C-alpha cells in the first residue's frame, strides 16, 4: 500500500451536527486562498455510513472540496489508516481524487463533478462499459511492495461476526431483530458453508473497490468519464466478488428491488466486455470464449451470495451503532432474505467441463 507520510494531518475533531463550522476550519489550511465569507455549502445525503458536506466558491461549483466525518463507531468496521493509504494509492494510479487532509475523525478531499448512477443508467451499455473500464483499471493496481496480500473477504466477515451485538437496547428494534433475522449461530454457519463453497473457485486476487454501489459511481457526461468514489472497504480481494457485489447493487439502496438483479443475458454482455478489457490490460492475446464467459458467470453468481451475507452482517452492526437516519436493520433483513432466496440456485450452478 501507499505511504501516508506526506498526507496533511490536522488536529481537529469534527462535530457531525456542526459540519459547516468544522469544514471552515479545515479550509483555513487546505484552501487558504478562499475568502471564508464567500464559501457556500452543499450537504450530500446519498451516503449511509458517514456524513458529507461540500464547500465551494459560488463562481464555480467544480472548485468544491468535500469534508466527510466518519460515522459513529465505524472504526469497528473500517481501518481508517488503510483507507487513507488507499486514497493515496488510487490517486497516484489515476483512479481517485486527491486527498487534501485527514483530521481526527474525517477527511477532506477533491470533488469529482458528475452525477451518481441510478438503476436505469447502470444497465446502459455506454455506462457499463465505462464501469468495466474503471474496474479493470483498479483491478490492475499492483501492491506497492511484496506479493499480493491475501483476500480480505472472509477475514473481514469473520471479524464482523465477532463484534455483532448480542441484543439491541431499543425494545422495538430487538423485537424486529428476533422476529426477522436468523440467529447468530446460523449466520456463523452460513459464512462457514459459503467459505467452503467459494474457496475452491479459482478467481484472481486483485485490488477491489468492494463497495461499487450506484451512489459510489460518478458519471461525468461532459467528459464522458466515470469514477468510483468512497474507498472505505477497498482492498485486495477476489475479483469475482467485486463484480458480484456490483451486480447486487443494480437493485439500488434507498429503495431496494432485487428484481433488478441483472439477468443472464445482461450479465454475459457485461462479463464479455470485462474479460476483453481485463485481457487487454494483462496483455493476454487469447480471445474470450463462450466457456470463459460461462466460467466467470458461475463464479460471479456464487460470490453474490457472499455480498449479501457481508452487507447483511454489516447492516446489523450499523443498526446497533450508527446515528445516520437509515433503517439498517431493515436493510440487513433485505440482504439476508435475498441470500436465502438465491442460495440453493446459485450454489447449484456448475462450472463447464
């Protein structure tokens, strides 16, 4: 990973209820040429892990600098030093914005102009080819030193399981938890079974975004470019997981509709584009065969089960700790329900001979 020794550190703790005030203090250092009286603010509401605000000069919104305050107790889920290293690494590789500074409980970084994807745009071929291009670019990032680290997926899931709340203090939330979520003992068993089913699949371990939901993908129509944002979960992981996780996010977040999960025809078009771009990036001259497509299709749809389990467990932890106005418990239930709905069918998929 990249070094963080050159990252500006500011000894400031942001108050999530006074973000403009905290942002102005940060801008004194990172934007010293800005007249504080001229700065306007925009509050972003798409995130469900953190609170985010943008400050800009009114004559040009593209001058905006973003300030993100970490969500309550998200340090249980996210290694913040690793996230800073990832910011530096991705910016160096041309995949992400510049990190201006880190403070005690947040970051200040460059704004990437554009619009986030919606459930219709993500299915358009002109858009998904840009997603493929950016994902391949990220997957091609090499470790800065030594061998490729081991994949993070099951290590992270097992750590999340170890910090699951035993019960909720809120009686209504506890009732919903008991009534709607499978017991923790079963979650442990499901993760163990899935680990056995997926570890035998050969899929490259590459640098993955691991959270390519629609709100984390910004399309700049003027420039015809697309970028991933928010790198809290980025790390070396199974390539098939990164693709699977993105496919699962075709359903949306605020309103989740799993009927929007891409059908096989759309997946094969997407995967053909991906394999072609991946082989070109790796200087592999062989053409993509129908067998190659079917192999990746099977692997991806098996790994989507891991995505549902991962974010379901994540949702339980967030429901216990987060102050964000979002029903994390309901979201966890949606992910677990989809996991159990798809489990038998996806695990039954067979790799071609």
